[in-house]
C-alpha cells in the first residue's frame, strides 16, 4: 500500500491509478510504460527467466541503456528492501494510513 500512495501522487490521476491497480495490462498507459511494467513484473516474479530479449524489448520502446539500468536497479532495490522487511517481520508504522 505504501508504494501505491507514491504512485498515486506521481500519476496525479486517480482513474489511471485505479486502472493500473485493477490490471496494469489493460490500463490506459503507453506502450513504453507497458513494456517497462512487463519487464518489472518478470524480473520480480521470475528473475531466472530474464533474457537479452527482455532488454531488447525495452530498447525497442525507446529506453536507453541508462534507463534500463535505472529501471533494473529500482526493481532490485525494492525486492531487496521488501525481503529484508518481510524477513524481519517489519510492520507498517501505525501512523501510516492504508491509502
């Protein structure tokens, strides 16, 4: 939920936020953003299945190698932080609202 609040703030569009939350694959986002989301989901859920073709798909949408590095580092960072928090049983602070 915490990350959702940040996305809502960045998008500044509650209906798009709801569409992405319901199903990012059918949400009204550009093909470039959809490619980034597809890459992000695959790297998060099945990192061992990543291939050069996944990077090439991002390049074909106009992402530079630096963009792809940044995207990959953010995905890796969130995976790391979430695993640390989950592994230690960290709970969300009571003062942080759900939405």
